[in-house]
C-alpha cells in the first residue's frame, strides 16, 4: 500500500532562552496511534494542493484543527524531517515535519475529539516522561525529540534547520519480527 502524504508542525517557543515544543494527545479511540502524544498534523486533503504547497497547507490546517492555533499569514515553516511509515504496516504515511514559532502568548485549544490534551515540554522532559511511562510516544515522535533535545533554544534549532532544509532525506524504518517480538529499526541500524 502506498503511503498517504501528510504533514506535521513542531511548534516551538522559547526564543534564544530555551526550547519548548507543543505535544498533543490523540484520543484513545483513534484507529491510528490511539492515545499517543504527537506533534499536531495529519494527511493532506485534495483541497490543500500538491507538493510542498499542499504539505504546508495541510500542516497549517491540522495545527488549527487539532490545537486551535493559527499562525501569522505567510508563516515561516522550516522543513526539518521526512518519515515514511514502514512498508509492513497497514496504515502508512509519508510525513514531512516542519518547525514553526508559536505566536507570543499563544494558548492551544484542543478539539476534544481527535485531540484530548496538550503540553508544552522541553524535549528532554518529554523523553523523561516517556521513560517513566507517563507519555506514550510514537517511534518517529520519540526519535524527533531525541534530535530536538540537542538544541538549547528555539532560535538555535531554527538556525540549524534552515541551513539543512534542502538536504532532507526520507527516513523509512522497518519492522522486524512479529507479534510480541516485533521491533522497529532504522535503516542505519543494519539489522
């Protein structure tokens, strides 16, 4: 099955002082990533358009729908990563992750149906909460948080991402094993 085009916004705040990002919790009733904490995002709709234009429109639409957050007209969306769901899974997405700065004083408003909660967290705190069993994180979200945790501020992260924006390569993990023994591995794990 071919993956469906999707886009996600990693919404940042903290300027030059720190790095916090918005995570939202998917409803436990969802058929895909039920109960997981993720960055706001979703599939591209035909009305969003094609290519990068459609991906960016979908990212902004999903941010509004899921977190009640509208960015300024013509916001800067900096491409950060691209992940493709493993071929072994029945529901697949080809997802672009974009960085964007949250408007000053912005307060998310979850929709209560698709998204049931939100948190602003430093990447290290999100990973600590995951390790403690307090947050359920999807594999790509966890890996993105590990990368994001290398930066001390939102400004430092954005500067780094702008410099590498045109060199993004897709990451497509594989599933090895099955049932309780199944695990996800990255292409460079070599297993």
